[in-house]
C-alpha cells in the first residue's frame, strides 16, 4: 500500500507515523502543507497514494484531494471535539480524561466520519509532554485500527452524531491570549499552572515582567516560598519564582514579545538579564527589593528544587543521572554542569552510571536558541560543541564502571550520539532517533560520531543514517545494533524495566568484571589504532568551517529558531519528488585520515613525506568528480612512488638486511594504487579501497619503516 503523509511540519507525530509505516513495509512519502495547494495536488499526482494520512495540520486540505482520495486526519480530541485548540482547552479546564480521534477529511472542519478513537487519562503535564506521550501513543493505536479497516469491504466509518451518548466533545474556538491570561492577584497556583501548561510548548502565556511583555513556559509548583502575588521573589538554576495568592510558581523559560516576532525562548534569568534588580549599596541596598538566590548543591542526591534540571539518585550500587533540559537542547553551561555531576557520581562507590535524560526528550545536542541569542553565535557554537565533546569523552573513557543510556524520550543530532557513548543503550518503544546533522545547514557534527556510530552499526549503515537524514524507530535502531534493548512503551513500566536490568547487571560480579575488562581492552585497542583525539580534531576542523567558513549553518539555525516556513518539502522525505537514479551515499564523510605522533620515526624528512601522504589521501576522499579522483590519485601515486624510490636508495646504500622484503611491500602497495585507478575508471571505486590502503600503509610505517629507522640509528651509533 502506498501511503502519503501530508503534514504542516515533519513533527514528532509525523515522524512516528513515518517510522511505524516504514517498519511495517508500507511505501511511504511525505509532502509538507506549506500553503501552496498547487504543490499538494502535484505531490498527490506524482505519488498516486492508496491512502493519505495527516498527522499534524494547521491548514485545510484542498477539497479536490479529499473528494478523490481517502484522507484521514489526526485530531487530538475526543469524539465530537472540534477546533484548533483542542488539547489546550482540556488542560486549562483540568479534565481527567481526553483522547485522539482519527477522522475522514470533510467539508466541515473536524466534522468528518470517524475511523477510530482512543481515550486516555489526562496526566498533569504540559501540552507538549502530553502530545509527545499520550496523544502520540493513542494516535498510533488509531492508525493501526484504521489500517485494519482498509481491507474490510463492509467497513463504514462512524458519522459524527452529537445525539450519541459516547460523543461528548463540542466545537471549541481557537484559544486566544485573553483566554490564557493570568491574574496574579486572583488566580491560585493550580489555575496558573493549568494555563501555562496548556500553552507549553506553543504559544506560551503572555505576561508582564518588570514592565516588559514575555511569553511564559516551563512552570513548576514551588512548595515553600511565598510573597506579594505577581512579583519575582527568587531565582535558581536560571529559573525565576513568581509569587501567587496561595504560594509561588517557578517559571523556567521566557520568550520576549518583540514587534518583529523574533523573540527567542531562553532560560528566564537569561531572558531577564538586563531587567533583574541589581544588588544596591547604602540605604538602597537595605530597603530596596532584592531577589532570593537559591544555590543548588549538585553533589547531593535527589531533586532539591522543582526547577532543577540536573540531579542524580542512588539505588544500591547504581547511580541514575537525570538531565531534564527543556526541549532537549544542551547549552555550553548545561553540558558543563552535567559533566560536573557525572564526574562527581563517578567518584562515588557505584558500579553502574545510568544516564536517564529527560522523560519527554533525551537530548537534541547543542542548544540552538542559546547560540542564536549569543553576542557571537559562531563563538558560542564552538564553545558549545567542545563542551558536549568533553562530556562524551568522559563517558567513553569511564572504564571502571558500567555506563548505560536509558532513553524514554527522543534523541536527535548530537543527542543521539551522546546516547550511544555509554556501554549499553536501553530504549522505550516509541522513541524516535535522528542520528544525523546535515539538515542544519550541512553541519558536519562532532561528539566523536565518526568513532561511535560506525562502531555500533558499521560503516555502510552509519553512512546511510547520516546521509539520508531520516528518522528511525526504537525497533529499527535495535535491529541495526544502534541500541541494545527496547522496553515497554509505557513510561512507568520502562523505568521499572531499566532498574531491573541494572540490578541484574550488578547482581553478577563475575560477569560485570568480565564486561568491564573487555571494555578496557577494546578501548586500549581502539586508542592504539586511532586515538580519540584524532577523531575529535578532524570533526572539529569540519565544524570550524561550518561555524566560521560560511553562513549556511547560521542561516539554517535562524530559520529553525524563528520557525521560518520552508519553501519546499525536503527531498529526503518527499520520495515522490526524488530521482530514482540517485546513487547510494558514499562513506567518504565518515572516513578520515590524520597523522598521529605514534607514526613519527624521528627523521624530519621521512616524517614530512609521511604526513603529506595523509593530506593527499584526504584529497582523494574529498574528490566529488571522476576527474577530481583521477587528479588526486595521480598526485598520490607520484608522491608514493618518489618516496619509495628515496627510501629504497637509502636502504641499498646502508646495506639494510630486510631490503628485499621491504621493496616487495612497496611494490604491493603500488599495485594496489594501480588497481584503485582501474576501479575509478570503471566507476567501481569505493572509499573502502583507500581506507584499506591507508591501513596497510600505517602498518608499514610502524613496523617495516620503524625497523629500517632503528637500523640506521644503530649504524650511526656504531660509526660515532
């Protein structure tokens, strides 16, 4: 069956539908509804779908589409509920139950025949959290129920009939800021939390702080503090605490309302940095308004404040580190804080460290909002990528403890690579991975991904994941070896399964010791083959070019931060627009060669020639055309031939006793270069060919060349 997904954005739910259908073997393509109805009609004509699914829509589907194709729309509401602010009204009202309806597109918005409907308890949480968890889960159940009806000849969808007892919803208007507004002198803490949660993550609740307009996000109840309603009374962990009539709430994030609409959602204290009261002196200091600053001791276990983003818990010999960063972005300071907590936990008497991330989002790598708001975004990008690299390096090199990543939420870009840095990766069913970078302005990426990703899934699959830039499900990640275990879809069950798995690892000291010994041996072998510093240096050299070399990444980041509408559906998801003759991605971007000090022989001339060889090998890898490959291979062949000639002349002159075998190795390598040239001419060349050649060359340096170098040094000592 051919299924076309039409969506306003390639959102979390749209990605979930995509991966579910792909895993099940359906032919799936995506067209984004960006306001151009002509492109929608063209997409349908190109793909010729058997079914159209709309997981996330903010615009109407053209009548000509739903009149000629079965077109099913996901509505985040119970039967009969209609309108664009369905979930917002349910959360604001404090309802105990809500649901998802899969209905057929019709002339009347949200009024078409019902194919499936699922209900769930309405957990006390933000709109984005509920959407990512309960709404998505229910929408997937509706999807599979509806697909089962596609083959049933006698199935007829249920017409919307408000006379039915199970139709309890109603038409609701779009929620305006007037409906969300907070009266700090009248509304209690619970009412305020309902209103902010109903607008989180979009559009936020508009409010006034220090006389300026901000949208409020990420609110938590404060159990002890109080003050004059509406006033900011405390600050902690970059969050501000505002007093209510019956207590106080923490506001984690703010977005300034600007005339051009280009406000950036930031941690509250950062957004207010120019408005917060400064400590005064003299009488102003004694009688002026001051904020209570609460300092968190991150060395202590447990979550000391509801706005605390990083904390750890101890359970026997296991330590569980939580890092609930809002929307999964990790700024420079957040990476440094997490690293500090990790290092502290590593000093404790524990045998396993479990990285839990956040419940709804594990990590999405560097923090693009923080970077955009920085005085120099390029510099902040550089600092941020180095900070997350430092964290991952610490995890990779933790050899005396079992490290585990436990993902209950999605992971993307550098966050997906962070997830595979530990020894074991445990994932909740339903989690989506996006282990790639290029969608953000052709960003190369760091986080030691060129080491970690091929190590997990192999070179070819790593290339496919990073070049195709498509989401993958938890199950598919397990099938390819990216993760070790997939647990239950329900969050509470998932956490219980993680803890039981950790206890099982710790219950067998012999098996745990063997696992750690094997890890240490493998790390030593990997370091000897290519140090982590080499991977990092190469990745960062590419990132430096991204940050400072051109504006492509900066423009893409700005479009992301300010939610600028795309002009077209990306080609990697719009398969109906892609050429069938596209070549499979080549692994060149994953393979890189760098000189290592362990190759140095101490002879300046020989070492310089060896270093030049690595430069020429990189040039061959980077060649994008056949002509470029021919030129690069010619340069490499000439360099190698000249170097071998000089080396052989020196050996003959000093009477090196392994001269014949050494020359034989040289001839074998020259033959390999000629074979590589033949493959290029026949369009049969692979980056693996030069990778194998490099491996043989480096082995030749550290073994055969080193033996010759030692022979020369011994002769020098003898004649001296």
